[in-house]
């Protein structure tokens, strides 16, 4: 490492630590040492310091521990002539910088200065919650989001900023924005000048105004080690190795690097994250610190994104779709406002549907796109639209129709300027004026579906023909056929049981984050992330026979009530790195299935009520077991078996196999009101089958109380069946 860089890092470290010391002293004098503080919706206190040291910082006074630790890591005064720069000392300065930056942001939260705001009211994201990390977990592990970039500083102008960000979006990279240049400009401000939509939906997340806000991305990344990797707090060597090997992040620095950027960058490099700079800098290529080079100079702004991808070693395939607008999953969450709309279909305002049907090979003309009805491209307005897709393939099966049909949403909404919501006969589509002016027409919807069906399902789809129906009468006629097919599919899937099949399917997608976890998907228990059911696993295996979804021969049934099979045990033992000998699919009390961390819901034992409570991801309030979702999740994830706690997919709660060995649906005594309303019909059905027809009204929620005594009082009042069941423990 050059003396120039090392000196800049040390000077920057001293600046940030001094700033943290000044702010913390002020806060303690004005608020008191005992003032409690926690970042919003996290179980990890000050997450970066907690992960590295294992120490919980719960008050302003506790933060002095981190501050003193940071000060002790600074090797010398920054301007001492005798100081000789070494890589290790500079990296220590980087970690000290991150400790201090976390304190600075915490104090800003105490004073209500975070999330930061612009004078016009625009609000930055600020701290990234545990909930968001878990929601994005499945995208981080299944390839939809191969990595994330922290973009610092400002581009030459707003047009250049848009170009860089669009390139990252097309490559599916999650983008965090932070920091300003010496003139107070930033990529966030430049994107806003161009009316670019910012937020989690578009993969562009503005963290804060200054460089220090990058700590939000870094302490978010380090939480993955504990959430998904199952690494214990304080085990800093394994934690930093995990971020190096499994968290695919990099920094893209625009404009000049000041000393605080250098110091923060040194902290990121210690985590294995390289920095790619547009400004001329000495390159740093140490062995073993990052997976590739640590600091790289790329003077050609048109190549900086490709260089970043190459340096971080990400494998990315850009989807080639014949449309005149940018295309990729980062555009899926874009909204098209009414005033920006050129063409609109559905949304309960006109007849719309989407229907995919399997046909014989000789009945489908591959690539044929038909507009059946009036040409609606010529004038802005609201129109009917039936999207009728016919597919043929030698390995295509009737059961795969619904799987391919569900993909229509993702395929269409990944085009920039195209808004798609819903499915079946309750969909809603908007084409923006911007996309229309770029040349996007109705036929391009068909071109997208043709291209993506082939690229996504090459093993089962040989031919794709798309008919776009704009004639109201014709659309209604085909919709009747579609509605009949929807009903038949639902009945066919509902008839599948664990006993009626010989094969289950595995899902090892999450092993990139949780190495010892294996999901086993059965007809009556979907994947805990909620994204994959048994039919999805079956189709995925047909598409990719060596992929993450493999068939599991059930073999001899060991226990039909607990849900244990000889073949499943053998498979899980081998695929979990021999960490898990066996598990029971229908029990949370006796060797339950493991979890990675991206579960939709957590089931937790409430021994006082002889039952269980359920809390869904996104519910951030306290629960009757005395822990919030984020804290509970620490007992469930990381590929560990934890009796009394279980991560599950939401729809498993209404399965006939739900906690079959532990008493089933009647064990539920508390759940958030929103979740209860979402599952009301299913809970009523299962409750009636179990002899508790009024169960839904006897389940407490947060409107009743969030402490166990209040909940227990309610359960006794309504005579909840769990109170008279056999002891659950």
C-alpha cells in the first residue's frame, strides 16, 4: 500500500473518530449516559460493533466502549513524521472509522437528524432494517440480485449519473447511494434532477447525504453473517471471511476521494469489498484481503461498471430482450403515475386477463405475435387487453401452466417504463409516455414473453405464441375459458398431499448464505421463503437437472405424524454438510426443520398459553414472547435446529400438516391482525375441520395485547382450545 493512501486513511480515521467523540460527549451531557438507543427494527443494537466484538451497546454510555476501542486502533497521530504506513495499520484505521461512523449515525438518530432530509422534503433511507434484509434474502441467493454497489460522490453531470445507474440496474445490482463531492453535489441529487424513481422497488437506495452514511450498507452486509450464516457474534475472523466470500459488494467512487472516503474505504476493504475509482488513484492489490484487487482506477467512465463487475468477480448475464427500453429485474418495482401514462389496461377499469395454455407442438407457431382487435397504439387511453400465451414443448406438462403464467408479471414489469400488477383476471398494466416515445408498442409485450419464456424455461418450452386481444367481446369470450382453467388448476393443486407423491423436492438456493441449511418442499409444506412450492420445485428440476431443486425419494416412512422419512433424512444429512442428522417436517418441538433467514413468518412457543404465537416479517412491534421479529429471528436462522422456534412460509399456516405433531391449528393463540385477516378463510376452514369453528375469533392479536399476561387473560375469557389441550412441552 502506498504511503499516500495509508496516510490518507489514517488522517481520515482520526477525523471521523474525533467527530464521533465530540458528538457523543455532547449527547451524553445533554441526554444522559443512561439514554437507551436502538436503530429501528434490528436485533443487533449497533450492528457493526456487535458483530465484530459481540458487545451489546444499549445506551449512550455504552457507546463510549466502541469509541475507546476505535481510538485504541489508531496507530499514531496522523501527521507524525515517524509514522511508517503498513497495510495492517491502515486497515485497522478503516475498522476504527466504521466503529466511529456507526456512533455518529446513532447520535444523529437520537437528535432526530436521521434519516436525513433535503430542504424540499425528500427523505433519505437512513438505517436499513433487518426486515428489509430478510425480504431481499431470496433475491440475494437465487441470482436475481447478484451483488450490491455503494456509489459515492457525484458524476460529471446528471446524464452521466443516469447512464451509470441504468447500467448497474440492467446487471441486477442493488445500488446504495451516499456522499457528496466537494461542491455539494451527489448522484442522488443528479438522479432526482432527471426524475428517476428512487427506492427499494427500483434497486436504487439513497442512504444519506455524506460519506459516513455508507456505514448503513456495511452494517447491513455484516448482519447477513449472523442472520443467514449462523456465525456467532464476536467471531470476527469468521465474520470477515464470510463477507469476503459470500457478500458480493463493491464501492464505485465518482469524483475525487477525500480522506474520509479513503478511511471508510479501508474499512470496506477489510470486509473484502473492493473500491473502483474514476479519479486517478494508486492501485492497491494485496493478496488475501479482498477476493480481487482492493483499489482499482478506471479512467474510462463508460467502462467503470464493467470493471466493477469484473473486479468483484460477479457472474452476470444481461437479459437480451428485443425491446427499445432498458430491461432487467431492477425495473420491476417502478411505478408509472397516471400523468405519465400513455396506455392503460385493467386495474378494474377495463376487461383484462392473462392466461397461459399448453398446446401440441403442431398447434403453436413459435415467435408469432397476434394483435386481435383494434390497434390501440395510435392514441393514448384506457383499453381492454387479454394476454393469451400458448406454449408447446416436449417436456411441457399441464401442471407447469400456472408456474409459467405467474412469470408473466416478472417478465413484463422488468421492462423500464412498464408497470404490471396482479395476475389472472385481476391484472393492471400501464405503458409510460417515456417508453412509448422510445418506441415501445403493444407488440413488444408479446416479444418480451416470447424471449423470456424461452430463456427462463429452455428445457420445457420449445414454442411460444402470443395473442394480445384488444377487442372487448373476444377478450371476454377467452376470459371465460381462462377462469375455468384457473379453477381447475386450484382444485388439482389442492388435491396434492404429502402421502400422494413419492418425491419431495429440495431447495439449496440459500446455501450460498446459509451453508448447512436445506429446504425440503412437500405438497403440503412450501419453502419457508414462500416463493417455492412443490410444483415449482418439480418444474425447476425439469428445467435444470443439476440445479438447486433436486428430487428426494421419500423412502420408508419413519413417523407419519411428525413427518419423518428415511430417504429425506439421508438426503438432508448429505446436503447439510453432515450437520443435520434428521428433522421432523410437522413439528416445531422435536428436531424441527432448519431455516436460512428469509422466512416469511416465525412460530414461537408460548408455554404460559400452552400454544404458539406467530409473527410475520414486517410486523415490527413487540410480541407476547417478549421479543420483536428481528430478535426472534436470531433464534431461528443460520441453518440451526431450535426446538420451540420455527421459520415458515405464510401459506404453511393453513396447511393440514401445520404442526401436526404438536396439536395443529388449535395451538395458535396470537398473531398480528393483518396476518390474521390475510389468512382468515384458511384458518376458519382448518379450525372447523379440527372441531374449533370459532377459532379465528379466539386468536389474540396486537389490539388485544402484546404481553403474555394480557393475552392469557383474553384466551381464558374466550375459552381458547389450546388451554385444555395436552401439554405442548
